[in-house]
């Protein structure tokens, strides 16, 4: 289910997946198939990690990478879940082809 909340986002962020929803900053973003696919990849990640573990790992990885890079945005860009989603967002079949726990190979790349 896709929801639109304009005031929910900080700076340049335009989309977010919070199981089972995709939340977008603007209504017209519903037509952005690459963004929607990116968020669907996150929903798959959340599902396979039983939602709670996804958020725990996501925040933990972000905190560790923020300490390493001294840059919270660079840390965000290098979270394994984000790297998987960004690397595959243009492959519209990825969510069907994706193997479980595929984010793991992005931990060290």
C-alpha cells in the first residue's frame, strides 16, 4: 500500500518503506517505477528479517558506519540494505528473482 505524507520527510528524502507501507513525499512519485521498486526491495528485506530484525540491523549498521565515516549521509548510502536496493532498483524483476538475505553480500562491498 502506498501512502503520501508530504511533511514526513527530511531534506532530499522522498520515499520510505515501513512494513507494509511505502510512504512517499509527493503524490506524483507514485509514477516513479524505479523509486517504487527500490522501496519494494526494502519491503522484501523487512519481510525476510521479520520486520523487527530489519530495523534493528538497519539502525545498528547506520550507527557503526556513521562512526566510521563521520558522515551520517555517507553512512546511510553504505548500509547494506540501501546498497542492495540502489544496485537493483532499475531491475523491475529483482524482487521476484532475489534470493533471500541477498543484502549480506553488500556488507563488505
